[in-house]
C-alpha cells in the first residue's frame, strides 16, 4: 500500500514536471520563430 | 494636461515599454521560480508530515492545489484583460489574454491529471462526474476554445474582439468552480484554505503549499514574459504584411 501511494505521488510530480517542460520549450520555440519573422522585415527594409 | 502619474500609466500600457520591462524582469522571474521551486519541493517532499488518513498521497496536494489556483487566477485575469480590451480597445490587454491562455490551459491539465492520480488511491476511482471535477474539465475546454477562436481570424482586430467576448462568456464557469463544492454534494472536499473563519489545514502543510503557489506564480510570470514578447512580434509582422499589401 505504501509503495503504491509513492507511485501515485511520483507519477503526479512527473506529469507536472513534463507538462511545464513542454510549455516552456514550446513557448521558447514560438518566441524564436516570431523573432525570425521580425528579422525578415528588418532585412527587407534594409 | 497629463500629470506624472498618468504619464507613468500611459508608459506602462505602451507595448514597447512593457516589452522592455518584461525582457529585463524575465531572468529574475526565472531565478525566483527555480529558488522557490527547490525550497517548495524540499518542504513538500521531505519536510512536511504525511496525512493521518491519506498517508504519503497527500503530497500530491502541493502540485494539485497550486495548479488549480493558478488556472482560476489566470482565467480571471484573462477575463479582466478581455473586458478592458473590449472597452478601451487597447492592444496590450488583448495580447495579455492571448499570451496567458496556453499557460492557464496547462495548469488546468496538471490540476485534472494530478487530481485523478490523487483520486484513484483515495476514492477508488480515477474520475467522477461531480460538480467540481466537471466544472474544472469544462474550464480546460473553455481555454482550448479561446485559443482556437483567437487564432481563427486573419484579421487580428476581429479575432481579438470575438475571443474576448468568448472569454467573458466563459467567466461564468469560474464562480461555478469555486462554489460547486458548497452548492452541490460532491465527492471532492469543500474549501480548506480559502475559508472565511480560518484554514482547516496544519501550518506544516500550509507553508509548502503556499511556497509552491509562489513558485508557480513566478513560473507563470516567466513564461508570460516569453509569450508576450513572442505575441507582440507576431502582431508587428501581421500589421506589416497587412499594411504592405
């Protein structure tokens, strides 16, 4: 019973960690993609 | 005539100024998140007592409850921003709502999944269609709906207005979530922390809970600073391409 409780706790923390990690990396990726769009405009204007 | 106070307010709602502030504060938010997360996890895993009934499973609370608070807080702030955007037509309010919606959706998902993982050993089931769980599940779909609606229009101005109306309609669900445990008989427990008299939780459990909430708040601010900057750049690009056509 004790081990099974620890397994549920570990799964909960692992899921939260992975979800936050995916949110962080997707946000960074999106930010870099949109930054490239702005750089494109700057190159065009130059 | 603009006095100094109003001048400062005008500067803060200027997208360029806000961009500079978020860029400068971003590393501080990241640092504060990491430090508070380490302290919070240390308290939550090693330095808080097991519950006399639930045993070690109670430690799920330190992720589940702050995620639920964040999900509700983010949606409420999104609704306020949408209302401000609709009344004053200010770009920053619309960009705020659009940038924070995915963060709120992730916190809602964390709340639902960790709640399910807590429910199995405690209630004997992964899921029940009671008022609290169902209204939280609906919140996830409202977040997803808002994200889809805000991305569905070529004209960003039209998209902003319609998604803001959608956010305001969805706000009806927030008091339903909050008071669902008081109005209906639910398997989910009633409010423990936000009670008018005093919280019915031991201080040894309340401290890690609050530290984890602060940590999630800094995480929100950090990811918001990334997404706000990203959304602002996208708006600049869309405005440029529309004006050059």
